[in-house]
């Protein structure tokens, strides 16, 4: 059980090792393209998350408005 806790902790040597593996797999010239794609993916995720939150807020506000109209 203790080994599973340590899997989430990355130190300097581990990060360097992961970076080395990425460079070996993809080559140094492909890394900017990979990071650009990753950045676009993160931006799309954030936009989708914000859209969902705004839709939930809109539906919640409409429900509150309907309840207020019923009580009048």
C-alpha cells in the first residue's frame, strides 16, 4: 500500500528521465509541436468546462425565476 502513495511524487531525477524518454521517442524537433497540441487541448478543455458551468448557471437561474413567478 505504501508503494502506491509514492507513485504520485516526482522528483528532479524522475522528471529528467521522463524528459529524456520523450526526446528519444519523438525527437527534439517534434517537442514544440507536441506542446502546442497539448496547449490547444488544455485550452479546449477549459473552454468546454466554462461552457458547461455557464449552462448549469443559466438553467439554475431559469429555475429560480420560475419558482419566484409561481410564488407570486
